[in-house]
């Protein structure tokens, strides 16, 4: 079962601000939907709260150590291992080929050593923020595909889609 990290990262590494996104990138929301639909998505509690509701059409697996955290419509896992086991089981049942890790930084840091691939939207801006994507170690990862795009009508900035595979 492949583990895929999916993130939108500004050129200064920022991915979040005040528990929300630091940029408006409408194009990226469409890509996010296309790359996650029908697959189990794994996220941290803070990212879940920033989205505010379960993502439809996908099994939402949220990790939290808080025993009182039990929102409707999502599977809560108390550890990363439990979350990955639940995601694998869900993908096997549904026939999904991969598990998509959708953040935030806390979860990206823990899953990066385990991931098979990263699908990163590099957003060409320098927003202020409080949440930074972990460094992409060039000895571990190589860019295998890249496409560059101008800002769409509802995007703050131009962007590049880059696929990283294990070096
Ligand atoms: N640009 C992007 O692509 C993108 C994607 C996702 C998120 N974001 C942004 O990132 C920010 C949130 O990221 P974050 O790093 O602060 O938080 P996060 O990773 O979303 O969530 C962290 C929480 O997950 C739980 N957790 C983490 N590791 C765990 C483990 N091993 N076992 C059990 N629970 C675990 C803990 O919840 P408890 O405290 O409940 O125990 C922890 O407080 C927001 O600003 C969001 O908008 C950006």
C-alpha cells in the first residue's frame, strides 16, 4: 500500500497560518479533490478542525491523543500506527491503491520517513505563517515530474506541481 504525502507549500516553506491556509489557491483545491477522492485520507486533529467537517467521498482518519475527541463522520486513531493500520484496511476494502496523508506539519514530519511519494504544489509566494513544511532532503527525495502554472483567476500566486519519489 503506497503512502502519499499531499501538500501545498509556499516558497518560504509556509503551509499554515492561524490554523488555516496562508494562501488562496482555488486551483489547488480542485487538484486536492482529484488526488484524494475515493482514497483514505489521514490527517492530524488540527488540520481536521481547520477543514471543519469530514471530506465527502473519502474515509477520513484523524489522529489525536485526546480521548474526548470523537467527531461524527470520521475515524479517530490514537496513534500514527493505528491510523495507518485503519487506512490500510480501508484501502484494501475499497480497492484504493494508496493512502493520502494531508497534513499538517506534525503529521507530515512523522510520515515523511514512511512515505513512498510526495505530491507537492509549490506556491510561488512568501506568506507569513506559523506552520512550516519539513525540509525536503535531496538525499532522500528526487523530483520526477514537474509542471509550472500561472495563477488562475482565484489564485494568489503562480504555482508548480512537483512529484517527489524516493531518491
Ligand atoms: N498547505 C497545506 O497543504 C496544509 C495541509 C494541511 C494542514 N495545513 C495547515 O497546517 C496547520 C495544522 O498543522 P499542525 O502541524 O499544527 O497540526 P496537525 O498535524 O494537523 O495536527 C496535530 C495534532 O495531531 C495529533 N497527533 C499528531 N501526532 C500524533 C500521533 N502520533 N498520535 C496521535 N495523535 C497525534 C495531535 O492531536 P491532539 O492534540 O488532539 O492529541 C496533534 O496536536 C494548519 O494551519 C493547517 O491549515 C496546511
